[in-house]
C-alpha cells in the first residue's frame, strides 16, 4: 500500500468518521461490560412547562448535578474527537474550538425544545434542529466564524458508524420472509422507479440529486441520503434539499398515516409493517407505530431496522452505477480503483459495527447487554445527528433551495415516488401479512 493510501486512513473524513465511531463504540462496550465507569451521554427527559403535569418533570428539575456531569462529558467526548478529526484533516483547531462551543450550545437548545411533552408528541428533534438552523441562516445569517464547526457530513457519517452497532442481523431471522419481502424487495424497486421518473419523465438534469432523493424516500431518509449522496458525489446543496423534503413529508406521514390506517380498519401487524416500510426516519417510525399501538410499534421498528441494513448495499451499488454508467466519459474503462475511490468508506465502519454486535458481542455477552450498550450509544449517535441537522440548517438558504426545485420537478419526484412506495409496500404487506397466502407471524417473535 502506498504512503498516500496509508495517510488517507487518518486524513480523510470518511475514515476519520470510522475511527471516531469505533472509539465511541469500544469505550461504551468497556464501560457496560466492566461496569467500572459511566460513559452515558446527556439526555433531556420529557418535560412540561408545569411540574408534575401528567407525571412529567419541569425543565428546571432536570438540571441536576448528574445531568451537568453527563452534559460536560458529552461535550468533551464529541468536541475532542471531532477536534482531533478536524486537525488531522489539516484545518485549524483554533478556529474550530470556539465555533464548536457555540454550535453545541445551539444543539442543547434543540434537544431541550424537542423534549417538551407537547412538542415531542408530534415532532422529532431532527425537525427542530433543522428549523432553528434555518431561522438563524435565513434571518441574521450564519457568521463566518461559526462555519469551521459546520461539518454536516462528518457528524452524520460518525453517527451512522455508531448506529451500525444497533443494526443486528438477527433481526432478519426474527421476521424472516416477511421482513425481507417488505423491506428488501420493495426498496430497490422504488429506487429504480424514482430514477426512471426523475431522469426520463421529469428530465431532471441533476442525477446525484435524483438518486439521493430516491434513496431517502425508499430507505430511511437522512441516513440513506448521506450514504447515497456520498457515493454519487452529490453536492451539499443537493443533500440539504433531499433531507429538507424528506423531513417535511416525514412529519406529515408520521401524523396522518396512523390516522388513515386506523380509518381503513387495518390491524396493528399490517399497519405497523406499512409504517415501517414507508415512513423515512427511524424515530418517526416508532412514534407513528405507537400511535396505533404497542404491537404496531414493534413491527414498524423491526421492518425499519431490517430496511436500515440496506444502507451499505445501496451505497455500494450506487457507487458502481455512477462510476461505470452515469459519470463515465467516452469509452474509458472504469476499474476497481475508481469504484473504491467513490465508495463511501464510512459504510465499511457501519457494517463492521453491525457484524461485531451481531456475531461477537451478542453471542458472548447476550442480547440484554447489547441493548444496554446501545442505550449508551444511542445518545452519542443522536448528538452527532443533532450536530449534523443543525449544521444543515445553518448552511442552507431558502433562495438556493427554491432554485434547486427546478420548477417543482423535484417536489413532484418525491410525491409521486412516495405514493408509489406506499402502494407497493401496501401490496407487499397484504400478500405477506393478511393471512391470505402466508401464515400470519406470531408477535411473540419480537420479544
């Protein structure tokens, strides 16, 4: 291996996201397995403006000594690791530190607002992170001194590596044919349909945007958009647009899809599977499933987790497709090196984390231990995602977003694609879970 390739392992953003993710996972595993120290990150519990309203604490009651310790730990862990990553990429750490402090304070505000009882019932923290960032960037403007900390892809790539530990391959065995049919067969068909619709029918010139939006629609919103966008070499503006559209419609679907399912008289098993296969965000899937009932929430989250496993595979095939077909010039042959260069390396970290959790930690320590470790990792993942979503908002201007809409074509691409996704998922759910062709699975499998 050449010196240049070796140096890429600690100088390129993708690889640094992998190492940071691995460090967080390793420390969390050691903390839980040994029980010798606390590594948990800060989390706002559900609070209400008035103390003890429906057994919810007031906001002030949460600011106790333990919370401040966890908040300081969260800031130091994320700040030091990302700061080292910034330094290794050749950027000035002196500019990053003050900018990161302010960005982290904004993220504290985001997480605090999103934990309020009433707001939490309808909207996720991702919405508030994007909204607050957008308000700042489109009113007073994002100051230049803050930009060294606005590293959307770095934060979310790291979050995805950490997220990989929660994606267990054993979930496929639990739901078997049902999960694969709903999550793995429908998803690639929707991507292919939206690619055809966007490039051939709507004639959208920006092909990286088309594939990024198609992946966000069919898999899991932001996570898939980041992975696919990296493979297709999408611009930051393309990513911002795809994620913004996905979040807006995720909110609408999270609220109205359970209502429509209940109105249609669909049972919790089928309704939960439909939600899991069509609502983009994992958090929104759980909330929408819980609106139907506990069983629906279990099924919805299971389908979404199985669907999440596809993130890496889709990014891999998009990298090959764009390198060999879309971006190919003339008769030049595209070798493995070009595909490797284009492939988002953090996906390797995602898969390795998943494999370690599925085939090493779980068999040796048990499912309960893995769940406890993920309880710690979830908050670090969420903080990384909040940093990313807030950065998206701070780096996005409404005028540029409207220009990218191409006269509404991009919006139509999402709407038509999502309707096709819902129809095809509903068809798959009916075939597999209605009991007409296959035996209805026992929900005890999820326990």
